[in-house]
C-alpha cells in the first residue's frame, strides 16, 4: 500500500476535503435551519453522516484499491429542506429509514441502478431543478434585502468562478467574505458557539404512506440515480472494475445507520469521485489513497458537529440563505443542463413547472406529481423518445 502512495493523491484528498467543508457543510447547516432542528439534532445529523461515510469510504477504498468516496446525497438533502413545512420531523425520519432500507434491499438483490430504467433522467432532473428553485430565489431575495452581507457572499463566489482555480473553491471564498461582512456590519447573533463533542440522538419515527411516497422514493432515486450511477460510472470510465452491487449494498447499510440517528441517505459522492479519481490524483493504482485521506480528514467535521450546528444561532439568516444559494448553484445548473439539453425536454419542462409549484394532493407533495406529469407529458408529446428509452433500458 505504501508503494501505491503518490503526492498527487495527497493533494487530491485535500482538495476534496476543502470541497466537503465549503460546498457541503454550509448547505447542511442551511437545511437544518429550514427544518427547524435544535442544535443537538443538527449536531447528531452532521456527526453520523460524516462518520459513517468516512468509515465506509476507507473500508471500501482499501478493500478494492479504488477511490470510492461514500458521503451523503446533497440533492437528497436539498430536497428534504423543501418538505419541512409539509411533514413532521418524525415523518421525515421514518421516510429516511424506509429509503435506507430500500437502498439496502436494492444492493442485496443485485439490481443496483436498475431503479432508473423506467424514470428518464431528464424528467427526474426537471423535478429536482423545480424542487430546489426556491434556494436560488431565496438567495436573490437575501441579496436585495441585505446587500452588505449576502451581496458579499455572492460577489466572492463570482470572483472564485472567475479565477477558476481548483484549489480556490468559490464557495470557500464566499464563506470567508460573508463572515468578514457579518463581523464588519455586526449583524451576527449574541449566542455563544458551543464547543463540545456531539451526542448521537435517536429521533422519533412516524411512518405515513404520504411521506414514504413523497420522500422515500425520490430519495432513493436521487441517491441511486444521481449519486451511485454517475459516481460509479465515472470510475468505470477511468478503467476501474467497480464492484457495483457491493458498493450499493454498503451505501444502503450506511443509509440505514444514518437514519437511525437522524441522518439521511448516503451515496457515492459524484463531486468527490471527479476529484479523487481524476488523472490529477496520480497513477490509477494509487488513487485510492486520495479517497482514504479525504475520508480521514472528514472525521474532523464529524467531531466539530456541535460548534458547526450552533452557528445557526450566531449567523444572520441572510448569510445562510445566500451561502446555501451559491452552494447549490452548480447542482441547479447541472440539473437544468441534464433536463433540457437532450431528449424528452417537454416532459422535463412539465416536471420542472409542477415541482416548482408547492402543493399537496391526496396528502402527496408536488415532487411526486411532477414525475407523473413529466411522464404523461412525454407520453403525449414525445411518445417515440419515451418508448425508445423504455425499450432500450429494458
């Protein structure tokens, strides 16, 4: 193993860790605020998803000598944030547990990514883009209402995109610039930051059919179809013989563990794979070291879960809203590109419009109806494309 180590793997691991800190953690904090979680609940959530992901990543990467980063689904997290006013925390916890169990069953059954064979990616991504549109609009609203703080966040993010240097993450610049603006303007809260180790909390579980349909099924699709399929697909493109079913089983087991302590579904990190398995990470035989290094560093995030969660009581809402907006922009752009750049664009438009309109019908939220609307629209207008997709995937 030591002979496989290359300095490039070290830098790739550090780069991925920086992305985890500045790209994922701010979004996690924002969604926790949106769901109205207490500091202890947020800390437990952050601790379990990063700890379980780190253990699974290190074990899988060392076992198969491949860079297999297992974290948690960012699209799934964002989607959860949109449902806080429609389901109780107990219902969301129960739905996450069902989603984890479904992912585990899919892995054990050896059918991996086949869940996507009846759900065209453009329609799914249209639904996802519509569901997270409110994050972007909240960022714009925050920038208008608090130009000093939110404006600094957005401006710094744009500067980072202009620099286009992988080692200078745009969201990282946004975090720093916004923090300096908060300190200069003095809009931060007076509550002290808690410096203690996190404690795992077992949430209350409530299982309702509407929550399972509206939360569990989309969560499985987002974790499996967006994370696993794309992340493992990139590894295959790099020449690795990926144990797809085994990795899917590990992701499912990790998701179940997460759910028991208030977390949500795990997945193969798409962005993490793009960094850790790229040619810049050194020779292919030693790139697994990059995944091991990145995972080991994320333990620090898990141990700092309590002070991270208590930042909700210190930072102004405009800062968190703007930071969440810039953190999700890349995912929003990617969703739009995958929705409208290829086939079944009309179905994607229908899914986008329905998902962007918050409503509940028969106790089921608009995201589920968005998928049905997209399929129905494609069946009416793009029948040949949809039937060709089903025939080809089958």
